[in-house]
């Protein structure tokens, strides 16, 4: 398993498409609060949203968006607190 930290606005289109595919397949991820589009807007306003992209031999295995306030502390986004961790 490999993990890459990517600023939200630098996610590749294929990664965003995979994220949306997973969201459509799982009821708990269908909320607009966990869609890449809303998170893109949050990043546009805050500027500190990153995504941990977990990859295995088959490709992306998970996406975990988080705030990076000062590069020494990270926190889940408030809208995702109920499904993270």
C-alpha cells in the first residue's frame, strides 16, 4: 500500500471519477457533503484541503480528505467526521 498526499485541486480526473464511482455504489457516501465537487469548493475557499490517496497494486484503494492547517496538524473535515475513522 502506498499513500500520496495531494492538494485537492491537483487530483487527477481519473481519481475524481473513481471517487464518484465509489460514492454512487455506497449509500453512506452518496451525501453531497462527501462528493469531490463540494470538497473542491471547500478547498477553493480555505486553500488547505488535501487528500490522502491510498493505492495498491490494483490502483486507488481509498481517498481520505483532510485539512492541513499548518503542516504539523491535520484534522478531518467537519462534514466527514461521521464517516472517517
